[in-house]
C-alpha cells in the first residue's frame, strides 16, 4: 500500500505544479543496450517492426 500512496502523492504534486498529468515513462522506459547489435539482430528487429506495422495497416483497413 505505501507504493500506491507515494504514486498518488507524486501525481498530486505534478498536477499542482503543471496543471496536467503526463506519463513520464515514455522517454525513459526500457533499458539501453550497452553493446552494438549484430547484423542478424538488427535484421530480426527490422523484420519484427515491419510485421507489426503491416498488422497495424491491416487493422486500420478493416476499421474503415
């Protein structure tokens, strides 16, 4: 429960100071890689991204 109360306290302070609530994790989430990716790793990531974008496009086509 203390974690919940500390979150609420942070949100109240942020709202008081800025007038809005923003998700501050967007730019800082995830852990940075300390090494360079190999060609095969970069290729796998690129293929996964392409597959995701193609699925998004198909979903958008179905909703129109």
